[in-house]
């Protein structure tokens, strides 16, 4: 691989790793969580679909495919990001990143249930390690309700939403046989924003909205830099390298997220975070060992490679 490839990979990891900090900053400066998430994906999805139309890469789809894209958007973006944005009001951005990193755990479980994955002992060991690490991070205080119940429920909401994300990922993998990744990503973000706006209207109708410089910068960073630029780098790296190498950002970015959260927001990093986070990430690597051994097979994909760029 060339230095340009490594530079693109490093930039992608940094962008994804700082996305949790950007969410935290936007929420802390007065943006309601569901509205912030809805605006992010409406802008990102709209711009991506506009680009597809202007570049003559537009795909004509039937109404059934649009319904499938709406379902994928609900599972992979509406539910996970509603949970993530709400939870980041009550937990540290680094904690949120470690819990989002459990997504491949649920993708693997669902892939086994849907017989898209072969049972192996490395898979079992990886699942046990990641599952144990997840429990460590969720209950990292002596009393789960030490700071009130909301931090605990916030962590739980992220974990449960990643299970829903896994359902969407399984369906997205099937749909990518007839829909390009850019088309799928663009439309699912547009449809997902409808669900997030509906949540905002129902729950945040009386909330005060402050469009400060910080909230606007957070929104633009998440909409354009994270959801478009980083995703573009991901698919570019898949083309330039192999289907497995770009996915390793899921091992790197949570570490970056914890570091920048501690550096810029003085977020605490406990021994439980370190042990639990290490178990989650090592478990994901172990789950993918068998896949990495057969990387030469072009039909092989990683457990965490199911349109994952939309999960940060």
C-alpha cells in the first residue's frame, strides 16, 4: 500500500473517532438530540443523492426497493442514532464510542441465526470477549445508578440499538447486490431523517433550539465530513486495498474517541473502561480472524463490514 493509502486510512479513523466528540459538543451547546440527528442525515443524504444525480450515477429504483431502503434506514440509522444522541446527553462520548463498537457482536449473532456465517470456535471466543467487555463498560460504576438512572439507561439504549442496527446490516448486505453502496447510503440517510424528525416533533416540540457557532460547526462536521467524506474514504479504500483493511477502523476509532474525550472534555477514563474496551475490541478482532485468513477470497467480507460507515 502507498503512503496515500495510509494517509487516507488515518484520516478516516480520525474523522470517525472524533464524531462522538462532535455530537457531545453540539448537544452541550443547546441542540435537541433528535432534531440534531435528523438535520445531520437530511443534509448528508440530500447532498449525496444530489451528487449521484449530477454525476449521472443515479439509479432508478422501484417502490419495493425504496421500501427496503426505508426499512434499512430505520434499523441502521434512525434507531441507533436516536439512541446515541439521546445517550450522549447523559454519558461520556468515549463510553458511547466503546459501546457502539459492539455492533459487530450483534451482526455476528444475527448472521449466525440467518445462516450467513459459519460456526467456529474463534467466533465463540470473540463473542464471549466482546460480550464480557460490553457488560464491563455498561456497569463500570460500583452502583449502576450511582449518578442516577439516566446514564445506565443511556448505555443500555446504545447496546439495544446496535442489535437493531445488526438487523438492518443483514438486509443491507442482501440489497447491495442490486443497489450501489452510495445509492443505498444516500437514500437510507434520507429516509432515516424522516423518522428522526418525527421523534423530534413528538418529543421535542417545546424544546429550545440554539443555532450557535458550535452547534452549526458540529452539524456541518457530522453531515459533510463524517457522513460523506469519511464514508467516501471507506469505499475508496475498499477499492484500492481489499474488503477487510478499511473495516479495521472499528478497532482504531473507539480508542481515538476515548482519547479526544479525555483531552478536550476532561472525560474520565477508568480501569473498567480500559478493560471493557480492550475486551470488546479484541473480541471483534478474534471474530474476524477466520475471515482475515481467507482474505484472498473476493467474496469474503468482514463481520463488521455491512455498510458500517453509517453507524458513527
